[in-house]
C-alpha cells in the first residue's frame, strides 16, 4: 500500500469540477497522485488542470474555436475524444500515469470508452457513468478490462449518494493501479474459445497438453465480452496462435442478440496473420437473454435455459447454412494459416440423441454449406466424432503439433514428442 501511483482523471471540468476535484482529493488522501485532463468544450473551469481543453483540441489537430465551429455537440465531442485518446496514449507511453478514471453522462461516457479502448490491456480503466451497464453501449465499445460504476444521483453537483459512489470509485482505481500486473507471459500465449463444461469440454484435454508442451493457455468464455477480449489480444499480436473452437457468440451477432462480441468477431486473428484452428462449437445455437422477449422469428424454437440470464435457442437448417457461409467469408479473408475441424456427430452437449438441439439433417446442411464456401487455402479435417469426444481434442493437437514442426507456431524449450496426458 506504500506504492505511489498516479491516476489520470478525465472529465468536463466546466460542468463537473466539484465531482472531479473530489475524486482527486480522495486519491491524494489515499496516498496517490493525480493528473487531470479537461475535455470541456464551451465552458472554462475554475479548477486548475494538468492538461487543458486547449491541449486536448491541439492533440486532435484543432483549436477549441474549430471544435466549437465543427457542427454540433456530437462532432465537437468526437474531436475532443480524438484528442483525448491521442494525449492519453502519449502520456501512457511516457509512463505519466498508472490508471485512468473518467466521469460522465452519455457524452462523457462515449468519450471515456474511446480513451479506454486506446489504452492497452492491463492499465486499470474505471468509468463512473450515468449509463453504466446500459444496453445502449454496444459490445464493441467496451474494452475487455474496463470497470464501470453507476453514477447514481450524481448529476449536477455533489450530494451524499454521489460522494459515496465517487469515493469508492477513486479507491478502486488507485487500488487497482497498486495491484495491477500487466500481462507479460514468460511463455508463448495461446488462446482458446469455449463455453463451460456443461456444453463444451475439449479444453480439459487441450489445456494440460499445451502446457506440457511449454505454452501458456488462456481460455475465453464465449458469451460476448470473452470474445471481445479474445479478439483484442489476437488482433494485437499477443497470441501466438488460437484455437477458436466456439462460435456461438458469432451467431449471436449475426442474429441480433445483445450477447455478442461485436462486428469483428472471427476477423481479428486472421487480419493479424495469427494461425487459427477453428471449429463450429455451438454454432447451432443463438443465445438470448432469458428475461427478454423473443423476436417473432425465434418463437417456439427448442431451447436450453441455462439460467436466468441466458437461454440457448436452436437455429434451423437454412439459418445454419447462412452461418456456415458467413464463417467462410471471415476465414477466407485470413492472412495467416487456417485449419477447420469439422466434428460430424455433434457440435455441443445438447447436440446429441435425445437432447434439445439434436438435428442431424440440419447439421449436415451446415457442413455442406461450409464445404462449398471455404476457400482452397483453408485446410480442413472431417472427424467422425462429437466435438466433446477425446478424438476431437487429439485431432486439434495433431494439427497444432504439425504447425510447430513446420515453424508456423513458435517452438518452446519443452516442445517435442510427448506422451499424451489425455
């Protein structure tokens, strides 16, 4: 607790100076330092700031007068967001701060999300917002490690409720900065997408086998935000290869579910040239909030109710063919090697005889569309097994080992012939 950490505080100091100053006071009382970044446009602040609105506008290549003359509040704040991102990134590269906290309504939150997306994974990012947790925030706007705190009863000035929230937020970001350990894996890092054991089980074999070969393994829960983190890490080159074996959240995006990972799902690894072993795990389902009304097109579908948050709905043969074609579009555009594994006897636990999603003819339609849509550079293996069978995981490892031998995936000191632990 004796570590001195500096927090970047972002907000509109013309309208929220008291609230932002209170955050700064709490951080200093707790032994931290603070620097402030003013993203106001029209007004001036009586509170001294480390980086003024003029600095922010200049970082966007404009003046405040040009920001004001840009059109309306949306265009003005877009310019300020651009400047705030550039300035925050420059300050981070200079090691000027250890974590960020921003305060705002919908406008301030919009800007704060842009800044948080600009900063790398591992930098603590807290946003105190009147629209925290709101469905108006699209999944692709959320950084994989952002923390949001609802600013309840705090609009227009301090009060007991506001003070309580801001004090906790200030303590949280300072504590996170003290405890933070930015990811720096000592071994090559591999990403795997999956769901829990009740649905998909290949990771129980893959993880120990890959670790025995000298790799570090991160498994991403494919329920929306897990895919966001997976895409961000793959796209930034932090993963040496990926086993993208669960595509349910990709389906969710195609069919309009809010439980999705944004428009770039299944694209970032390919765009970065990261080697991909892909399989259609749970690609026969669409997640929908259990509490939400179903769209008319999904009424009366067989479903698996997972809990009060998520239910999984089956998709029909025509929809599966559409999914297969969309998967192929993404994989065909990949710049790196791609291998598709096709488990012909089922793609998740409820795709078994007697289970709610079992529809062999529909699955056959999916694979027919996939075969006809994948480009020649996407290699593939058809497996006469279920995705949860040990044979599936062993087939994935066989492709991986071949890629290591060919130099497609970097070797480690432990890489070599191993006796299977499966």
